[in-house]
């Protein structure tokens, strides 16, 4: 079972929102740390992560489903299933 770090998810989403731009120099020590992990269950690989700051939800997609997580408490709010690629 994989776990998803909500803080890392927010950082990934923020980086994607900025066009994926990276700084030229990495800090000597990371300015972040793991504060919470959320078990999402199978499948064990996830494709996309999107943070919605307005609703404080994190959407995690994989193939045929999207998991919706509350960023405040890490609770899995639900899943959208039956999605087919196109």
C-alpha cells in the first residue's frame, strides 16, 4: 500500500501551477518535511496530483479513477471511478 504525503502533494501541485520551473540551486537542507501520509490503496502507482486551494482538496488520478482527499485532515473523501482514457 502506497502512502501519499499531503505536503509533498501541495508542493508538486504548486510547482505544476508555476509551469514546473525549478530553481538553479537547491538549498543545502530541504525547507519541507513529511507531516502526514494518507493511504490510498490500490493501484500502487498514481499518475497526476492536483491541489485545489479553494476547496482544500487534493485530486489524485490513476488510469480509471480519481481519489479526492481533504488536505486538512487527510481523509479520503471519495473516488470517481469508471474513467476511460481517450
